C-alpha cells in the first residue's frame, strides 16, 4: 500500500514539475493542466488497445500529442493575463473532460472509459507489481529533475524563463520575446504532462474521464504553490504534502 502511495507521489511530482514550467517560470495561471494529462493517457490507451503498440514506446507520442494540443489552444490566448487566462484554462480542462464523456469519434469509451490497457514491459520483463512501478516512476522523476535543472541553469531557454519569473516587463524591455517563451513553456509542460498520463494509463490499465476532473488540476496547482513556484525540489515536497500526507492520516478519518 505505501509503495503504491509513493508511486502516486512520484506521478504527481512529475505533473508538478511540468506545471511548474508554466506557473512557476512563465507566470501563467493554468488551472486546466489535467487536460494535457488526460490527452496523454487517452492517446496511450487508444493506440495501445487498438493497435497493440507497446506502452513505453508511446511516451514521446503521447507527449507530442499533448504538446500539439497545447499549441492549438494556447496560441490564441497567450496574451491574456492573470484571472482571465486562469478562467480560460479551467474552461479548456472542462471541455476536454466533457468531450471524453461524450465519446468523441466513438473512441474514448464515454463515461465508462477504456479498459484493457497493457502493462509496460522492458526487454520482455512485464512491470506489474507496485514495487516494480516504483522504480519506473521514480527513475522518470529523476530524469525529469535532471533535465529540467539542466534546462533552467544551462540553456538560453531556461535563462529566459528565469527572467520571466523575475520580472516579465523587464525581460520584455531587455529584448526577450516573452510571448514566444511563454508559449513554449506551456507546450513543454503539456508535453511532460502527456507522458505522465501515459504512465498513469499503464499503471491503472483502465482510465475514465473522472480521473481527469477539475480537482486534479487544483491538486497540481497546489503542489506548485506549496512547493514554491520555480523550485524543483519544492515540487517533490509539494507532491508529498498534497498526495502523501492525506494518506498518512487516512486512518484518523473516522
């Protein structure tokens, strides 16, 4: 049980890190991040159940699908600020969830979702048990932390995000195309959320629209806020606080 709790903490840490690029660095209020998470999970589920493509091979495909969706959705609204952008992202999240319930193109399974998603396998070794998923998920967390740290500290893109976090107006005055960098921060965050959705689908072997409700977006947003916007270690701490702590005290619920 506790290993499974740590698996969910790791999964939400990945989601928190992906949202941190958007909220913590680019300064964009996104309360619809579960939409990209859902798109990744459903892309994996559909391609795996319909075409039997191995689930781990679908990681970049699902990330790319979520990233392309982000480009289409975010490009027209990137100029919005604060509460206005927040409200639009809430709407996007709800539109995606309702579309899944309504069984778009007859492939999402409606409110029942999609069953029979295969487990991930590495060189023929099938990952089934919680402790096996523990290694898969936390290795992915470690890779995410390493890549995002390198991105933040040693790349032009990361420096631009740091300037945006410090003062977007000053950054724009210094010649940084803030709209461009905000858009690509959103796309990269969506890409990573889509891959997290793939792992979630493989772990659960069944997904439904209820798994991607507005509350999921709220939890991700809380991880970023409590962990500290822009802080990579803070996202892991935030995931422990939001996901792990309620489980720790679940025995006292009655």
